[in-house]
């Protein structure tokens, strides 16, 4: 009996020590997944947030617009279920999710049917939008052995950080989503203590400042000179972003931005490349406070002594 009591005390002490160690590991020690992947945990740079998913899931090729995707591996078949995380700037309210997402969805899906569309909240009370939908998947060569015509069920959970959208989608070909899959989406947790500014090397600071100046000038040619010809963000090229600046009503040019400042909250150099994340503060006429949106492009590369946007490619 005494041995059992002693054993129980030892186990209790080990649990207590583990809890203390966990409590002493602050959230701002987390590195973004792009820099240091952790199985079962996606860590975003800015906005600073995490999403938890099963540790046995593997990272899979990203669909257009996604910053991260992971799924349950199945030998000989494409992964399912699949988690996708999207972050992009948009001034639209949450109710207008379809205006931003449908143009992307129709490239990847057919027979899209919205089953429910309702307001929701994250665990911390942040307003969100929850959408359940059905669709048939198109062939996507980047996804490997994907089955054409596969019917799936999906959940979209969208929220906003300033003027940046954060959207979590979870989809499966195994029928209606269960509560475990929904909990993956609702594990989205913002961590504002990881959003403190960091110092930058002078040449990187100068690159960001000049990029902001050129955006305010509304000179598309000057803006695009800050992008590498090899730029790629989740499969989207430099040419796409040039058209975004020229024609998209949500672009800073079309929005009439008159002031832009860049603040880095994450920076880590790796040879001729560097990971950078943070936010841009844009002001338009009549907007004294301005609006924050994600730096978004994530990676820069030094080409012939000049830093340029390189995207989120490895």
C-alpha cells in the first residue's frame, strides 16, 4: 500500500513539473510554421495565431491563396480530411465571405452547395462566420493522385484581424463533418503577445520603406520592381499580383491609400533569403486611424544586392 502511495506522489509531482514547464513557455517563443514546423500545430506570423490539428496529419500542397494545408494520409489516395488556412487582406465584412472566396472555390470545385451560413464566435469571443457546404472536387495536378469527381463536405470558419481575413476550412470525403473536425477549425487562437515589433537590418528596413513609398505613389511598375521574377505565393505568380494592383477594387491603389507604414513582428534571415512577417498600416483620405493588414508575402530574397518579395515557396 505504501508503495502505491509513493508511486502516486511521484506521478503527481511529475505532472506538476510538466505543468509548470508548460506554463513557463510563453506563446511569443513560438516560431511560425514556415520557419520551424511543429507536428499538429500551425503557427502564423501575423496575425499571430495558432491552429491545432492531429499530429499524424501531414502537410500537403497548398491550394491557391492558402498559407498552409495538412491532411490525413491514405496510401494510394489523396489525403482526407484536409485542413486549409487562408490569410488575405480584404475590407469586406464577414458576411461577404462569398465575394472573396467563391472566385477561388469555382477554380477548385463544382456543384457547390451552401448548407448553412451563420454568425459564430471563437473561443475568446471574436466574431466569426461559420459556413457548411458540399462540393465536387476538380482535378488539381499539384495535389498528386487526386480523384476527379470526388464529393466532399466542408466547413468554413472565417474571422478578421483588423482588415485581414483569417479563414479555416476543413473538408472530408467521408460524409458530414463530425464534431472532432469542427473542433480543428475552432482551435483557432489569436496570440497578441507575439505581435511586438522587432528590429530589422538597415537594408531590409530600407526595402520595406521604399516599397511603402511606391505603393503610395500608385505607380504599378515601381511597385512590381520590388517583386522577384521568381515570386510565388501559394502557386500565385508575380503577374497575378500586378493585375491585383492594377484592377482589384480591394488593392491599395484602388482604395486610394495615401500613407503606408510597415511594422515587422517576425524576422529571421537564412542566407540570401529571409522570413519576414508583420503588418502594414494603410491610411486613406478621411481615415485618420488607418487600417492594419498583413505584410502577407512572408519571404524576401536578396538578388544582386537588392531585397525583393519572394513569396511563401520553400
